[in-house]
C-alpha cells in the first residue's frame, strides 16, 4: 500500500479486478491452502456439509446471493464473514468530497475520469480503502429509494446544477459501496419501487435515478436475507428480482443437539470461572438446548416465525447467572447449575418466540413456556434414567415424603432431606457421578423434575420454591 499517486500504482503492477473476481481469487487461495469450513467461516458451527459448500460454490460462480432462513440461523453473520475474502485494502482516487471509491484505472464518474485525463499520473492522488470498511447492510423496513440508490439533490439544483448532471445527484448506499459488498436484510419488506431499482442493478449493473440518462457501472456483490414464510408469499418480492439472484443459500437450525449446545456455549460467552465459579452439568446444557428443539416442534408456537438460537443463549445465560447468584449469597464455591435455576427463564424467554394464535388453545405465553420446559426435561430424563428403579423412588413419595427444592436453598439442604429417604436414591447420583453436595443437589433436582415431567409425582410452587410430593 505504498503507492501514493497514479504513476506509482501503475508502476507497482497493480491490476483492476471486479469485487466478485477479488472474492473468487482469494477464496481459491484459501482452498488451495487447505482451509476447511472452520477456517473459511470462523465461529460458524453445524453448516460444514450443508450451507458452507453452497456459499463457496456461489462465490466461485460469481453470484449475488440470497440467504433464506428463519431468525437466528446466522444469516447476517455469514454475509459479514464474506469480507474475509476481500483484499486487505484496495486503491482509489483521492477526490475530496467524492462519495465513490473510484478504481484509479477505471473511474465511473465524470469527476473521476476528468481527474485521470487532465492531470499527470504523478499528480493524481491515491488513497487506500480498508477491507473492514467495504461492507454495508441495511434493514428493509422503512428503506426508501433515495437511501440505497440515490436522489436528485435539491440544494445542488438551487446552486445552478442541471437535473441531468451527475453533480446534481445524491448517492445512496449501493453507489457508495461501489467495489464492495452491500447486504439488504429482510428483502420481502422492501418497497416495490426499491425492488425495481435493485433489479436494475442486478440486471444492468448501473444506477438510474428519476429516469435521467446518467449511467454508473456499479461493481458490487449484492446480498439479501429473508424468511421463507414471507419470501415465498405471493407478491412480497417481484418475480424479476427473484430471477436475477444467482444463488439461494438455505440456512437451518442445528440438526444435532450437541451442535446446538456448542453454539449456545460459544455465543453465551460467559466465564464459568472467577471468584464465583459455576459448573454446568451436561444434562443441564442438554435441557436448555432441548427447550429450543421442543419449542420448534410445539403446536403452540408459530413455526413460521421460527425459534432463534437466541432463545437457548438467553436461557443458558439466565441459568448460569442464577447459579452464580446462589454462589455469591450462600458462599458456595463452585455453584452447580440446577433445574431450579431455570425458574427464572421466563424473563429471558418471553418475546423470543411467537404463539400460534390460529390454534384452539387458550394458553398464555408463560404456560406455553412451562410446557416446553417440561417436555425438554422429560426427553433428557428419558435418555439418562432407565425405567428400572423409578417406581421405587416414586413409592417413597406415596409414603408421604415431601421434598422442597429452590434456587436459593443451600446444597446441604438436599443431603439433610435425603437422610430420610432409602438408599434407592443413590441411583439418582449415577446421572452425574460426583460426591460433592452441590453436584448431588443438581442430580436430585434433575430426577425430581424428571419424575414430575413423566407424571410419577406432582409438584407445587410457592415463594420461589418447589415442593415435590405424591
């Protein structure tokens, strides 16, 4: 990036490339190095054999892309990660006040062409445009033609400019992203007039404003995102625009629970060590992730709106925070996450799913969330605990035994209560073999909740505590 003027740039051997050729060449270099999905798209999990190969193929084909999927499927992150295949920086004509980063060897505006033609190469200034600045995105709702394409600037007209002159135009985002990447989120919510403008860019690669014969050969990779339910609805996206999008990349939710757990832990980004460390048993991570799986299959949830990964992430963070709160107040180090730490999950879950209002049920959102939690506990409990021995545990409650649990009960409370319970309870600790009171308390709550979720015992809630009984 030493070139400071056009002559130096030409002498350096630098050559112009379209942004799609730039992306393709750098992706090829990465593939030749042996980079796999984790290196090509760092932080993206679960798409190695599905989404990422489709993106690679689309880039190699030079296609504009639509990322089609429900909320929380990393569509925006994938679009932003495509900047990794741009050069570190590219040169442009350093014209004061110009909104366009002009290719020094192929300027597209009248001002750029005049500068190159009228000045000596050694006097034409060059600046460099960094990779991280060469990406822009916009959310479709409320977006106007002038925002992303451009408009006649009234102030310049009043100053004597002609309506048919370049100097009278105000450039929108896409012209400003000439030689870069532009992404439009939630495409179906875009006004028809703006869709026509985008169609013209995809088809002709030029910008036309208010029908004036001013042509700009725009060089940009155009990306879109959309939800399948709205994208496929008739009339939401004009057919001509759909036809010009080169590749449709279909995203999806994690297809294995373990993948979802990995995503949740990574995205939650919560330290589990420190002055008040927290241990999250495997079965607790599985329950949190299973809640999302259950929600995505629930007849009470509007499946067209999807259940984002943020549902799992927020619930996981709430669970860890509750366990840490107990550790701080009761001086338990480490604290171990329990079922009762999910008693606060309504606060983090409300708003992250939408109820199916067309169904016949009259359940509130809180009741639906409770049903989802119960279903998740039942599923995971069935994987950990076989039916043998459960009847004997349930018989204990038939004799009038009651066990109270809660997120603010000390771990020692559980050991005291179980002194009156037969040794059959040792079976509960096989779930997560550990001798410390905190881990054993987490196991007890898991088994109690599993017995309740499978209708073997009942429970009642009051003042933040739960009591299990026959």
